C-alpha cells in the first residue's frame, strides 16, 4: 500500500470508494457501493412462515 494513501484519497479528483468515514468526509467525490454490493450478494430470498395454524 502506498504511503499516505489517506491523504491521496482525500485530495483525489476521481471518485473515491471506501468505508473510512474520515476519508469520505473530506473526499471531493465519493460513491456508496454498499447497497449495490448487498443487492448483488442476495441471490434469492426465502420466507418461512413460523406462525403455524
């Protein structure tokens, strides 16, 4: 990993993707990929009725 990566990311003109809030708070442009990653990870949902009649 490069020395001073946090400083590089905070100053970057490109879109920054990280979960580090200290970097996101100072980045010029950033993207939140968490919703997309979560959506891609869920292939199929199952609903199980535990209520019984």
